[in-house]
């Protein structure tokens, strides 16, 4: 084991991803689709969301921010929603034909790509964040900060997953 900053960042990512994956160990696809809490979140949907979010931030590391307009969620006609809105909502659902094994394999591929980036990119390289109400105007993040954000997002959703798992069968992966 070395003590480089890069190794520390990769270790941080691996530990939180492993904890997140542990939460779904031994579950059926039906359990992966279940929504046993007041939330509409399911474990399969959380896996999809975490993988998609990590990929977006890995893309940010390489290409910087993409331009996205503000979304008026209130103004969407949900009787005939735009495809992009359904795609976003489906990121949090385990759809028919999807399996936990398949979602975990997709997540592993995203994680491997991120790990390769962390192993080779300049951690001090910076990109301006996209304009959004939740980012201070003019803020930029380094690759280092972005990797830490991926780990924080993963840890946060691992907590959500742990609550869902405990609601399903009483098993906990944390605490």
C-alpha cells in the first residue's frame, strides 16, 4: 500500500462503492424494484442513479461542464411528458427487463472508467461548474474536489439504500 493522495482518493471511492454494493447483496430483482418506504426510491434505481451521476462527474473531469437549461418541472405536462423527463425519472427506477446483476455490471464499468481517470489526470486541473442555483456563480472545481464529490454522493446514496434494505428484510449494511 502506498500513501499517495491518488491512492487515498481511489481507496475512498472503493470503500463507499463496496458499501453501496453490499447493500444489495443477496437480493432478488423483485426486491431490487421494491419501494418499501414512504419514498419512491428502490435499490435498483439507486444503483442506476449513482452510476449515472458518477459518469456525469467523470465526464466533467474530462470535458468540463455541459450547458443545460433550467428545468421547469412544474411546467411539464405529465400526461404527455418529454422523453428527457421520463428518462430522468427512470434513472431512479428499476425497469422491466433490468436486473440487479446488469445494473451492478454497468456501475462497475463506470467505476472502472473513473478509477482510470483518477489514476492519470492532473488532480489540480479545474473546470468551471455549470450555472445552477445550487452552485455559487463563478465557482470552479478541481479534479480532486470532483472525485471527493463522487465519493460523498455515493456515501449519501448508500445511506438511502441501507434504509430501503432494512425496510425490506431487516438487514443493514451500516451500523
